[in-house]
């Protein structure tokens, strides 16, 4: 279900308190926060449940959620079988 337009996008309050112009990326556990225009050109480490994935925010990401850019699923990799001669 989507969020009401009258409420506006949800951004975790701790993200407003942080200085975004730091050299170090900012760690985020709140994957449901929206990316707002103030976050453009900032670097974030987004937690995917096991580790952090580093992402630099660009203008095309505004309006999306942080969780969309840090996949929580592991990709299957199948081994190739060697052919016997």
C-alpha cells in the first residue's frame, strides 16, 4: 500500500541530523526511507541484512527508496560441468 500524498515522503529523522558532506559514507539501516534532493551527490552504505552496500546518490534516484538499490537476495551461480574426452 502506498503512502498518503498529504503526509509526504517518509525520511528517517536521523538522516536530517547527519552531515552529508563528510568524506566517509553514511550508514543506513532504514531501507524504507525515501531519497530526497538534499541527498544528491552523497555516498551511503545501505544495510541489506548481512552487509553494507555502498551507493552514491544521483538525480535519477530521487523519489525512490534506499532499499531498491541494495538487493537482499543472493544470485544463484551454477557451476559449469566439464566435458570428458
